[in-house]
C-alpha cells in the first residue's frame, strides 16, 4: 500500500489505484463496523433460545465469535455442549425464531453505540450515488433491529444475512449478487468490515474491502490480510482523504 497516514493513532492505508469512495455498491458488516451493542442482548439470546426450545444449556465460551455468523455460532455451541446433530437439525429454525423474538422484545435494551464516522461515511457514499447494503453474520431480523435502534435504517436498501448461510464467504457472495441485481450486473461491489474474516470473505468473492480497526482486530492485524483499504476508523478514512463532512 502506498499511503499509510498516522495522526494521533488515526491510520489509513490504501492500495494504489483503488477508489475507496468510487465503488457502485457497498456491503457493510454490522457489529464492530456500524455499531457496537454493549448490552449483549443479541448474544445472550442464543443461549436462552436453545434452553427454551431444547432444554439444553450451551455456552459461548471458547467459541470465536468475531467475524462469525449466528448460524455457525449456534452449530458450534450445540456441538460443544454435546447436543446431538439430529436434535439441532430438527429444532434449528425454532431456535433462530426464538432468538429473533427475544431480540425484538428486548430491543429497547440494545442502546447501540455507533462506530466513529459511520453516518458521515454513509452520507458521503450515498451522495456519490452508491448503493448501500449490509452483509452481516446477524440473522436478518436481529440485524435490522440493531440498525433501526442506531437510527441508521434510512441508508440501507438491502442486506445479506446468516439465516441460511453459516459460511461468511457464501453470505457475502449472496449479498453481492443482490447488489448487482440492483446496481447492475457489472457493478463494483466493496465490503466494509472489521475482522480478518470480512477480508477473507470479500477476497473469496473477488470483491474489494475496506477494513476498519473499530472492532477487536488492530490496524496492523487487519493490514496483514491485505485489504484494499485499511483504516483505524471510518472517521480517520474520511479525514485523511479530505472527504470529512
């Protein structure tokens, strides 16, 4: 990367020739990229829903959550707890429905924290005519609840969610197909995320990616995966490229 700027921990690196704000469509991850849910309503709903539907107790301890998907986390939690595969297969939809019901019922407890620069970035990209969507490991109902509670629903026109896609690369590929259906079959689609898995999923689908160190991965950790753009935050990206509102 030819541009690595640092001012008071604000860092930005951009691959030569990549127009970060010149793509036709963007797929934003939610947790750690758009917002953070300090009250863990979402993750708490998984264990309580498994208990309600199956009677089994599960824990998320020891499971890699960041950059994963709800459906993959559920499968791993059940495997770790020794729940027979046939039991999960028979009950999985009921568990996912219970998770969505729980988060919807407790939505006022979420109180999401927006990540730095997110709304200014959405506004900037929309003003450039870009189509904005989400590609997230959240279940669809849960993802939209979080975005609505963060006051950002107006910016997003479609989404890719984990309801039917435990694998993040498949989820992103499905969301990219949606983007090109709406923006044109040759549309340039870019993923925006905060984990190495976001970068890997984007590159598995031959998509550009903007990686932001606003989650649990540091700038240098993300940079090792060679995203087209790496920034300490979207606010830093806007500031360092002269596009801040």
